[in-house]
């Protein structure tokens, strides 16, 4: 009897310990998945970067690419993104995922700023990564929690307010300024094996932060109330204070998390079933330009992988043929070309460069646009050529055809006599390909500029207008109702056609 009582007592005690451990740290565990009292910044950077890229890359594949006519996931069912029609639950994945990683980057900053282990390098990198994720969130949803976000554990803020997009951008700019200052005079180094992007190179992180700054300044440059300030800052970064704000200046400095396949650095695309990965057909718009230009990224075999081009696109009956995006239900066009799945020779499922964050070509196209508009000195045509060449050589470093010859043969060479709108179209058509695999930047840039000009299929919903945002996750309405209603009242109805602040005239 005594043994039985002891067993029962032990079981009750064990159960109470389990229940206690499951409940007493519930807030901490659910606020920060990587929470540990012994965490150090070097342990936090790589996991947060890998997870952030996972959310971005999966939404790039099945959302951005469908809207921007890179792919067409053919179906007669409702809720097809390529028809500008998607269900409310599409919003949850990116919102939940990026806010979770923001907690980890904020913790990284806190631990790096600790008076005992001060490390300004990790502080600067954290601010850059926070700025990167907040920019994607606000450009996707509009007004979002910013000043009160990720404070559930330390500040017990469970219903954060939604900041206005203008204020979010000003906060991001402030953080990028601070990151540049920290990294310029950093005390404490980055551990090379903790950094899957730049392998401990402070200078390259600083260049990435300032290049991100340029991207976001350009995004606001058309908004009248901040236009002058943004244009002035662009000129400072590019010309008058360029030594203070170094930017990415070669393909080698591009911000890319290269998927080596070693340890945790395996592409999230590997987790997609092979039949699902090759299921969407390639879009007609995306393919037709490449075919017309005789573009090397689809026509040169990939370093001995016989029969496979650099972008691992399957030809169909000896040619590359795409699907017209936005086709009407019932038309049922034939699927022809698609991305190879994980073959032994080539596939984007295992391609290291798909971990794209911000590349050198994008910077050159930013400079080309700024030069066209007269904001900076220099030749817009030279920036255009440099961007196009960098975009190709990122994928094909040994490509040796002169860029002038490539552009002339493709009939896309720069002509000073073009109108500003024609120049913008030329820049942004090449930028569209430079942004291949870069989260949802193609979509953001199209919403900002209307370029490149995309064909409109007869089956498009939303009155044929490109969706301006994702709606907020449905659960936000019940978990944060007061602030949700305030956000909707300020921004506009929670629908895909409501433009975010920087889009509104």
C-alpha cells in the first residue's frame, strides 16, 4: 500500500510539474520561440534569418509570382491568386511568421546591447533585419503594429496599436540611420559562422543597410508630403555623403542567404512536394520576353548540367511556351513550360541563389530611375546597362557577351530620346527580372510605378486592378478589436483594393 501511495504521489507531483511548466512560461514561449536565458546574439542570427527567408520565399513562390505573371497555378476553382482572387486566410502565414522573427531580432539587439557583452555589430545587424521585415509587412498590409509590436513578454502589450504607414517608415529610416552609425564604429565583431549572409563582414552588412534605405526612400519618393525629404536623402547617400553611406557596389556584395544544403541551410523549397513545385506553369509574359531577347539565363546550359538552363525551366516540344495569366474560367490553356522539380541535374528547389534579399542589380536600377528623374548626376543609360549586366552575371558569372551587344540584339538598348515613361518601362522591365525570387518586391514596385506593363486577362477579378494589399488576418479582429477598427477607420476598408498610404495620391 505504501508503494502504491508513493507511486500515486510521485505521479501527481510529476503531473503538477508538467502543468506548471506548461503554463507558467506560456507567454514567454509563445512570444519568443527561441527564448533562452543563456541566448547570445551569435546563436540567434542564423536561425532568425533562415526562418525569415522561409516565410518570404514561400510567399514569393505562391503569391508574388502568381500576381506578377511569373507563374500560373492553373485551376478552375475559386480563390486563384493569378486572377486577383485570394481568400482571407492567405494573410496569416506571412503576418504571423515575420512578427515571430521580429521578436527574435529584437531579442538579439537586447542581448547585444547588454552592458556586459556589448556588441554594436549585432545591434546594427538586428536593426537592419528589423527594418527589412517591417518594410515587407507594411508594404503588404499597410498600417501595422510597429511601436508597440512584440512587447507581450516584457511590456505586457497584448493588443498593440496599428501605427500609420508614414510613421512606420520614419521609424524604419531612423533605425537604418542608427544601424549605419553602429556598424561604422562597431565594438565587437560578428562571428563568421553565425552569419549566413556575409559571414561576419561588418562592412557588407552596413552596405546592405544603406542599400535597403535607398530602396525604401525610392518607394516613398512619389508621395508629395515626403517627396522632397526622400529625394534629398537619396542624393546624400549616392553623392554628397557617399562615404558616410556606403552601398552595395558589386554582385559579391549582394545580400543573399545562399542555400548550401549544409545543416540548417537547406532551401525551404525542398520542403515543397516535387509534384507541387512543378505544378504551376510559367507565365507567358515572363517567358516571352526571355525568349525574344535570347536571354542567356534560359538558353545557356548550366555549367555542364547538360540540357538544363540556368533557371531550370523545362522546354516544351523544343521551345519555351507560357500560359496567359488571368485567363477566363473555362478557357483551359495548355500548360507547357514549368520549373523543374528536384532532379539530379538542376532545380530551383536546391538553387543557392534563391535566398535573395537585395542584389546589386536592384541598386543600379534604383540609380537609373533617380538619374532619369534628375535627382542625381550620372548617366541613366549607364546605370541601366550596369543593372542589366549585373542581373545576368549574378546567375552566369562567366557570361562574356558585351552588354551593349546583348541589349542591341534584344532591341532593348537605352535611347536618350525616349520619353520618361518609356525609360521607366525599360528600367522596370529589367528590374522585374532582377527581382526574381526577392520576396514580394516585384509586386511592391508594380504598385508603386505601374511598370512593367502587364497584360490583363479576361478572367481577372478586383475589376482588373492589381491588388493593393493583403487583408489583415481574420483572428486580429477578435484578439485586437479596438485597434483593428481604428486601423480600418484610418486606412480604409480591410479589402484588397484599399491602397496603402504611399500608393494614395
